C-alpha cells in the first residue's frame, strides 16, 4: 500500500466514532418515539458500557455495527480486503468481548438486547423488537 492509500485509510478510520454514531442516534430516536425515556448512555460502571441503559429496570441495549462485530448478515460476513492479519483477530476479539460483557450483565440481573446496524433499516420490525424487550 503506498503512502497516499495509507493516509486516506488513516483519515477514514479517524472519522469512525464509537459514540453517538448514526445507528445509535436513530435507535435512540425510535426508543423515544415508542415512549421510553429516562435511559442513560454509555455507563462506564456497567460491563461493556451499554449504548442505552435503564438503570432501575436493569435493561441494556448495545447497537453493533455488522462488520465490526461479525453479524451473520451480508455486511457482517464480509472480510477485510487489506491488513487481514490485524483485522480478522480484532473482529474475533470484539465478538468474544461482546459475549463476555453480555454474560457479565446477565450475571448481575440485567436483560440485554443487541440491535444490529442492518436491523435499523426496517423501522417497523425494529420497533416490534424494541417493544418486546422494553415492555
């Protein structure tokens, strides 16, 4: 990879945020439109820092990018084209960490929901999933 490609890739990676991403914002808007408020964001005192958490109700929602967390959808099964020796183990570590965080939350009495990036395209289906979890 030449230096121009490396700079472009580096700049692209720098723009990827971990908080307040478009999928997170859209899911939060949908949750509010369903009448659920009073949640907290990215609680550092909880395993995995859930994207959305209702402390008193012990409910946690994680919003995962399909590629970064290896979802079974078309985007999630896509493999990186470059630097595979770094990215494939990184994505596998993400999966193991996700599993550990969910188990830790469940062990302390929390219910956990994963919302995949691909699910937010079908708002009606996602609304039903959120309602089942939150009610």
